[in-house]
C-alpha cells in the first residue's frame, strides 16, 4: 500500500546512493589533483553566491566542475535553457507526487534531479551567451513553484496522522520563503552586500533531497511494515531547514533593518536609499528574480 515502510533492504534506494557516493569520492580525488596542478575551478555562480559554513565555496566549485560535462552535452545537443528549466519543473512535480504518496526514496532522487536541471539551465545559458532577463524570470518562477510543491506535498503526506511533523515542514517552508523575500526586499531598498547566511536554496535542496532519498533505509529497521512511516532521517532534514532557515531569515531581516536605520539617522551620509523612490510590491517581486539561489 502507498506509504508503507519497506520490510527488506530497499536496493532501489541504496544502489543509487552507493553509485553516487563512489563517483563523488573518485571525482573528489581527481578534483583535488586538478586544483593542485591548475588551480580551483572558477564558477561565476559560486563567486556571486559564495559559500556558507555548512557548504564551502570549494565544495560548490567541485560540484559545478563535476556537472560541467553534462552541461556541455546539452550544449552540443542544442538543448535550450528554457527546456531545461521546464524539465526541472516536471521533475519537481513528479517528486512532489512521489513524496505525497510516501515514496520518499523515489521522491528524494527526483528532487535531486530537479535541482541538477535547475543548475544546468543557467550553465547552458551563460555558456551559449543566451542568458536574458526573460530567462531569469522564468527560472525564478519555476524555482518558487518547485520549492512550494515540495513543501505542500510533504505537509499533505504528514498532516492526517503526524500533524506536528506537518507543522515542522510548514516552518521550513516559511523560513525558505522569508530568506528569499528579506534579501529581495533589502536589495529593492538599496541594501546590498548582506551576508548570505545559511540555508540558501541550493543548500535546502541538498539537505531535503538527500534526507528524503535515504530515509527508507533506516525505516527498514525502525518502522518495518508501518502503514505510514514517519521517516526519521527526513524529519531530521526538515528540522535542520526549519531551524536554520528561520534563524537566517530573522538575521537577514535584522541586518537589513539595522542598515536602513543607520542610513536614515540624522547626519548619515546620503545614500541610494535616501534618494530612492518608494518601492512597490511589483518591484520587490522583480528583485526576487535575482534571488533564485537564495
């Protein structure tokens, strides 16, 4: 039945994990040698976003280096960035459907695949010189739908029997939305250079994707045959995103508020904020287009 915990080792989940981990380790060694010989792989996207305490710039550069070959394949096949963006949406919706039905292993891997396609579209657009504001707008809209679909599906799975877990997922969703909004609102008011903090979008997808993908493995021993397992590893991922996401959102809000007050204080130097016109909700929405990675 849908949502029933496995009673034997889920090789469909473990197999990909072993394969991906082996490729990751081998690639890590090759990349370390590459860094020693040629230096680190530079990515404009990583330079723009920067690393965090949990996910360093070095590891992010390694990830982009690992997938650049796949992006090059899409370029040779002349796959447009918009097709990759819409593929990311399709995979995210399929992931949401699987999660809603309690197929966390499948849902987690589909979530990771959707996140990869979200990276590919930008890499292909920049490499082929077709990056545009229209493409960024489409990408930002798809990103929001993908993320919200994931959270809504998870809340739908947990709410009937584990409402507290559903509430935890809801808190993770709130933190995720507010991180993006606070930064976008701050930039719309002229505040730039705010520290990135934790739980930007790529981090959230990594923790949620891996957490849900591997969750059926311990469920074999902890919840064998349970009709609607809670998937403890997934709950740990939700907790991480909920706690750190909301802490980051609050810290961003306080930092933006502090800078606005400092710039409006008597005797403060004239800045772009004091000369800026009122910012409408539509302008804030436009700023969100540039926050796809947050």
